[in-house]
C-alpha cells in the first residue's frame, strides 16, 4: 500500500468523477498528491491547488508552487476534461468555433502541462506521466448504444483522445533516454447516472455486462506511476470490460 511513498504527483481535474478516485487511490499509496483543479481553493499543503489547465499562466503557477515546496515532480496525471457548453451536439450541428475550442482546451492543455513538467523530470532522470485517454481514441463509436436517448458521442472527443494516445507514444520515445515513462490509460464507459436506456444498451454490448466505475481505473494509474512499472512506457492500457475485444 506504499508503492508511491513520498512521490510528488500532480493530478489535473482531481474533483471530477475519475479524478476523485485517482486522488483517493494515490493517497492510499502514500503519495504527496496535488489536486490541480479550477474549482479548488489553494491550500498551504498544496493538496488542492487552483489550476485552470486552459491557461498557461495558471499551469506555470501550479508547477512553480509544487517545485518551490517539494523541489521535484515525480508524477503527472493529465485527467482534466474541460469542454464547451455545447459539448454533445450532434455532428451536423457542431460549429467550427466549438470544434476549435474543445481541441484547444483538451488536447492542447495536455501538451502544455507535459511541456512544462517533463523538463523538470528530465533533470532528475526520473518521472512518470499518465494521460487519460478513452476507448474512443482507439476505436470508432458504436452509436447503437445511444438508441432511444438524447445522448451521442461528441465528434471532437475521438479526435482529442486519439491525439492524446499518439502524443503519449511520441513523448515516451522522446524522453525515454531521460528515464521518463509516459503511458496512457483508456477507460471504457464509466457509469455516471446516464439514462437507463443507455446503460441497458451499453451493458448488453460489453462482454462483462456492466459499465465501469472510477475505482476500476485508478489502480492502473497508480501502478503506472509506481516503480513496479519501470520498464513500461509508450503503452495505452485499455480498461473497458472487454468492449474493444469484440
């Protein structure tokens, strides 16, 4: 239970559905965990830090606070999920401005956070980054699961998560010589009180016959941040109850 003993780890979007589980799991593993979230109040111990991942100055401030207090960053989890108010529009109704905004907020925030943190890890010759992807960054959506609901799979999501997965591979190759590991964890559908018809459709489709929960995801992230995975990099670990195997 102490795989992450005294490792300083930043988790973006730690107040979200998966983020809360990540924070709880990392703390159980004895990590010094910084929850970098827009809706926080910054605490003296930095367990919570106000951070807008869409704002470079805010990212810089978060990183500087952590380095000033702890002198290092051992791990980074890019989990934040910013999006526009019209997120979820049908493909035909998506405006180009909405498309650009979502690509910028989600994909580019991962780029900036990595670009700011990885050089600090490189000076220590140690570090692990876990980017949160999605099954829909690897395979196309099955729109049948949305039958009889108002839900859909946002088009930008596939572009963003596909980009995150391949960007992960790029970074793992680029920083491998610095003993830095960069991996991706891609969840399948996570239960979040969706309409019952959607849940039924999804559970009928997935081999394990249930939607995922956040606690299905956090142990894998903890493992990839730990020294038990010191020769694993550039991988996309899919956690989906078998969705992508059929």
